[in-house]
C-alpha cells in the first residue's frame, strides 16, 4: 500500500476537519441563516399575500352578490313603478272616459228634453193655428148663410180632424 493517495496523515486530517467545520460554521452563520430567514420571510409574505388575495376574493364575491341584489331590487322597483304608472294611466283613462260618457249622456238627455219641449210648443202652435183657421172658416161659412145643419157637420168634422192629429202626435 504504497499508494500516496491512501496515506492518511493525522495532522492533515484533523486540520481538514477543523477547516471544514469552520467553513461550515461560517457558511451557516453568514450565508445559510440569512438565506433561510429570507426564505422564511418570503414564504410568510407569500402566505400573507395569498391570504389577502383570498380575503379580497371573498370581499369581491360579497360585493358582487350585494351589487346583484341591489340590481335585482332596482329592477323590481322599476317594474313596480312601471306597473303602478300603467295602472294609474288606465284609471285616469277610465275616469276620463266615464266622465265624457256621463257628460255625453247628460247632453243627449238635455237635447231630448229640449226637443220634447219644442215639439209640444210646435203642436200647441199648430193647434192654435188650426183653431184660428177653423174659426175663420166658420165665420166665412156663417157669413154665407149656410144652414145650421151644414155648419154643425163642418165643425164636427174639423174637431175630428184635430183630435186625429193630436192622437198621431
């Protein structure tokens, strides 16, 4: 075993271990610990960011639900307002139509009354005219010295004609 690679020098071995441990200690203290702290802080920041993102997502979902609720309420209110407006318009239209019909009926009734009054007045005037004509005719007949019997027949027939005219009206 004369191979120089396999020769163990105890002094070199101990100094190699001491230097290795010293390098390991320095690396642990100045390189790995800050690196591990940085990684831990970074993990904490990431987890905090994820928690904030989840919270923001939940808040956003809640806001979305509330906005949908408000939107639905607004739609329902607008439908209610439109429905109420239509109902009021229909009521107003019905009221206007009923008032117009009532006034029209009153106008027609008033016109019928006026026509009836005018008709009666015209019939009365005609009767008076007939009576006047009959009297004139009778006086003319009397002036001619018609017999009393002919005169009575003429007056009777005139009265029958007047009664017949009254019955027709």
